[in-house]
């Protein structure tokens, strides 16, 4: 191509997580031959901004953001929708300044919510990619299910628009919602890890004892680590229920949850009501360090990684824990079984089953040989099947196809 590709990555919310790590992997593989820009909200957590600085990626701040807090009332739902529409309108007008003949926009939006925005991008010739990590349930609403299906079917007919699925489960679930022609173009670029970075972290780990002491964790404590947003769909109360069950047993188990944002006062009150004391602790990811390797090194304080999610695609934190050799427990939902094979690469439980989570932790606690075998199998499986360089190249090939149309 005579002109350099320009890649513009956009998200309109403050909380960061696996979706951003996924996009960062694409940025790394894009290399210097492409111009890369990130547009993210002002006041984004310093951790994610630090990751961009570490990569040397240009970024700009926007002055609008989505409201992702719970919306229990009709008024709060309408207010949140209005905020989303305002953010998308302002984002669209901001993106109009870019040369549409050589630019691909990779944007974090839900196609069934943001059809008007995606239609405006398509009608003005802007090439847009959306990553889908899962298909959210319509919560038993027949009307909502039909509405989402109609919107996704319409989105799948847009020109200059593509979806990339971050796991095979998501692509399969999309099939009834989009046209057959569009579905056949969907590529699976799995959520994945950086093997080079993983090995570098393991080769340069600070002493585990010192890392634990830094955060007030005893050297002899058996630590169960969870990483991600402390929210319902991640199974936060299931983890606390399991922690309470294990606290009643004569074993020294401590649950740690690393999160990018701390809970509200009401949520903290509910946590305290469990009466776990130092058997459960939340740690802010910004306090761990501003570089990606700081977060990855922190994983190694754990004896077990647990993510009892209700809704997930293929969580990056789970893959990273497995790649780092931390034996893992997660749930039999969506794409998680693509990585966790029960009894081989991890322990797989049903969502909402706190007793099974507690039993899995107890199994790892009492059987060191099993723990070691699962850790080794999990690490090998992830490194062989979930390499972010391969996934990123798949995403880049989608950009090339769009620009070559």
C-alpha cells in the first residue's frame, strides 16, 4: 500500500480489563509500519495508561464516558442510555477527521446497543471492527431477544463492518443472529498471552516471600487469587461464600482479589458482613505497579487462581495465571472450557456453586502432586494454543481485508 495504515482504537469507559489487554496485543504486533492511536476517557486508571506508555503508543483523551454502574430504576436506565448516545455522537464526530481510505477503527461497543453509531460509521465509509468476547443473555425477555437479533442482523448487513470473535464459543453463538455471509467472514482470534513476556516475568521474579510481605501476606498462607472487576458476573459473592466455608476448616487459606476499582461503601459493608477479617482482601491493581510485568509478577503470590464467573468470554487473567504455572479453578460457562479441561489443565466447576469452589481449593491444598501436575499441564496448554502474536496477526489480516475492499 502506498500510504501507511492508521489504526484507531477507541473505548468510552473508565474500567479496564481483558478487552484492553486484547487490543494491546494487536497494537504490539501492528509494529512501526502502522500509525497507531488510542482514544480513551480522561481520568482512565494510571495502570492502563502506563501500559500504553510502556509500548510507546500515542493516545488522546476524550471528555465523555459510559456509565457502567447498575441501573435499578427506569430513570437510571434512561439516564445511562442518554449518556451512551451522547458519548457515541461525540465519538463519531471526532472520528470524522481521520482519512477513511487508510484508517481502520477498532471500537469497544456492543453491536446490539450501538447500531445507530455503527450505521453512521458504515454510511460514511469508515471501516470499523468490533471484538465480541461473548453473547450476553437477554435475561429471559423474548422481546429483548428479538430486538437484539434484529439489530445484530441489521449490523451484519453493513458495509465496512466486521466482527472478530475472541473465542470459538462466541462465533458459534453468533450464528443465529447474523447473516450467513457475514458469519462466514467472522474470524476467531482467541484471547491469548504473550509467551515472551510470560517467560521474562518468570525469569525475573522478585522473591515470593518479599512480594508477599509487601502486601502483608504471610509466607505460609495458602493464597487463592482472583483478578478482574469485583462485580457480580465475575462471581464475587461465590468467592466470598467459598472463603467463609474454608474459614471454618482447620486450614490456613486466604482469598485475595486484585481489582482495577474498589467497591462502593454498600458493597464493602456486605463484604465485611461475611466476618472474614484478613481471610479475604481486595487489592487495587494500581497499588501493584504501573507496568504490565508488575501485575503479572503479582500472580505468582498465589497458590491457586480462582475465577468463579457467571458470564465470560475467555478471560485473559485466567490464561495468564495458567501460563504462569498457577493451578486454576474456573466455571463451565461460555468459552472457559476451551482452556480449562477438568482434572487436566485445571478444575472446572458450575457457576454459582460455592461448595464446589471450596472443594476445588481444598483439593489443591491437600494434594501437592495433583496441584503440580495441573499447573504444568495448564501452562503447556496455554502456551501452545493461546499465543497473542498469532491472534493479533489474525486481527491485522481483517484490517488488511477491509482496507483492500
